[in-house]
C-alpha cells in the first residue's frame, strides 16, 4: 500500500465516523442551548482537556474571543484553562495535577458559566475533578468524550460520546462538533 492509499483510507475512516456522528447531531441540542444561554446572560465559556484535547480547548476558546464567524465583530467570553503555564504548574505542584482545572474554575467561574471538557477516555482525573467543582459553583458542564464515556459521563450535565477508541479520531470529531457549535453561536452573538 502506498502513502496515498494510506491517507485515503484514513480519511474514509474519519468520514465514516463523521457520518455516524452526524446521525446523532440532535443529541447536541442541549449542549448548544446551554452554551447559548450562558452567552446570552454574559457568562463565560471555559474549555479544558489534556494533550491534544488541551490544544483543542485553546483553539476553541480563541474561536469565540477572536473570530470564527466571518462577520463577528464582537468578542465573546471564552477561556481555555489549559494555557496559563504558571497557574497549571503551581496548582499541580501545590495541590496535584488533578486540581489544575478545578482550582482555576474556583477563581474565575460564576454561576451560569459553562465548562466544556474534552476527554478521549472520559477518565481524566483533572477533568472529572473540574466537573465536580463546577457543580458546586453552579457552572454547567459539557463533556465530549470517547469510548464508552468513562467517569465524566456520570458527572457532567451534558455528555456526548463518540463511540470510538482511537484517540486521534475522537479528537477530530470533537473538534468538528465544536466548530459547528461555534459557527452557530458566533453568528448569533458576535454581531455586536
């Protein structure tokens, strides 16, 4: 098999998973609704995850703050909890890595905000701890997870499971879903 065939096979596999996910898109209605309500009330969207999902969290927060929709003159409130290296390392050193997102939420979040967690396994201790802390703060939690949903499926307010275990595929679908949600919300709220 040549490189082109390998790439084509990977893209076909991704397209197949995207098609299966698209058939379940109605399940994302409550997620969009929660994020819409948050933005309508002047709240903040928080994003978090580990590894590639941490990069996705940063990417997504930027879509709201800078511009996703081409006619989005107004910045929207969004923060990636994965980007402040001083806060991350201090919290990890002083409280343990499982507290790195929860501690930031404690300082920054208000009731009515939304925390969006990306976890390919659904078992990341720092994401689970953040979901628990969010509940005590009156913050709605959204978990985009892979596999069978893991521990996050039991503690988040809204859960969407990508029934796949290959990490890269789960992350690709999570990002595609989030881009579609950003397209909707930035068109609605970014108009100034």
